[in-house]
C-alpha cells in the first residue's frame, strides 16, 4: 500500500506538470490535449532515463482505465445506451470478425506462424488489446513468449494510434461522433483509445468511442476465448492433454463493463427522481465527475508512457509485427468506412 501511495504521489505531481504544459498557448495552438502530453512525457522519461523500481513496478494503469470507464458510464444515461447500443455492437461485430480472421490467416498462411500464435495476435488486434492477448493466448495454449510478443506489438500500435488517429481525424475534419466511432473501431486498447478520443477535444468523441470499444468489442472476449479454446483442443493440440484455463477468461473478462452500465442506470434513475432538479444534477454533479475523469485519464496515459519500452517492443521479430501491421492496414480503412459512410448519419447526430 505504501509503495502505491508513493508511486501515485509521483504520478500526481507529473499530472500537475502535464496540465501546466497543456495550458501553454503553443500547445493549445497545436490542439494537443493534456492526455497526449502526458503520454509523451511518460515515453520520454521511460526511454531516456532509468526510472526507480518503486515507480515503475507500481503503476496502476489498468485500475485507472477501469475507473475512468465506470465514471464515463455515469455521464451516459441508460436511454442512450439502449438507443446507441445496437449500432455500436453491430459495427464492433463487423470489424472484430474481419480483423480477427484477417490477422489469423495472414499469420498462419502467409508467415507460417503457429495457429496458437496467430490466434493470440488476432485477439490482441481485434478485441481488447492486452487483456485479449492474455486470455486468447491462454485459451489457445500459446507459448508465454508468444503472448509477451503480442502484448509488445499491441502496445506499439496502440501508442502509434494515439498519435496518428486524432491527427488524421482533424485533417479529415471528421465530426466528433464519427471520429470517436472510428477510434473505437480501430484502436487496440481501452487506455489508448481513451487517450485518442480525448485528444479530439469533444465529449461526443469519448462517448462514441466508449460505446463501440467497451460495449461493443470488449464484452465478446469470453465468446472468442471459448471458440479459440475449442479449435486449440480439437485441431491444434491433438497430441497433448493440455487444456485451456477457463478461469482466466473470467479473471480477465472486462467486468468493469458491469460498473459502466450500473453507473449509467444510476444516473438515469437519479435524473428521473429529481424531476425538475435533474437538469441541475447534470450541470453540477456530472460536470464534477467529468473533471475527475479527465484527471484519471491523465494518470492513465502517464502510466502508459512510463511502462512502454520502445526497445523491447521492437525486439519481437518482423513476422508477427508485420502480420499485425497488415491487419491494421485492413482494420483502419474498414473502421473509417463504417463510421464515416455506413453509419455516418447515426454518429453525426450522436448526442446532438
């Protein structure tokens, strides 16, 4: 506990410095949001300087991500989840299925990687990043080094997308709802997606991202794990008695989705019960929740930068990295077409 408090104190001081930097006129002119500045600061510190063990070994990245997403639910009424849920899940299903099987076939047929490694790469690239790589990798009985390599590749591309996607959205002058939907469709990790959507500078982008990534993609990790485990047992590992660890599916299942939905329900009930005071609740209480969430986002992205070692990421070898990259080349335009053409009317009018 003491180590975590000391580590958080350092993160908190860095977050104050981040807010100071992001308030500079030049940074505002470049439209660089505070979370992106936090990521850059973290990357510089981690890859240039030797960080103390008490800081590096006690980063709570996943915890901050989960709290941020749960607080996001408090700002989205249940009626919105019901209205937008179908489109978000449909779009997420399309891109997840296409991306998963694209990476899998490229890995196994083009680069002749073992099917379990291909499935691990596919899960990391199509579902929910690091958590999916761990769950799908274990369900497929993949080697630990293959799971580690996939995690490194996911982190590498997630960081690139934090820098690339918001810039591209602004160059293309995309509506904030469309931009958030594209990020939710084509980003590889929850934390990175939150960073990218926050960089758009509009609440609609964050909300659209959250619906597609959290409500649409993350919740299917269990289904994919069962499918991959079946394929591993029946086809890939016939000669072994090794079985997938289904406890890990539940352990790594993004249960914060339940918290996300619960806070959304609570917000809806409170607005209804408060009646005429519901508007005041939205203006006062929810604005405070949004401010707290923004601080948590900054802590998250500082932790991402402080834990990402570029040398380790580039040491995984060219075949898995290239297989994943070709999957990105399919995922990115597909997400753009779905967000900016197929479902453009919905996302353009989202939360307006």
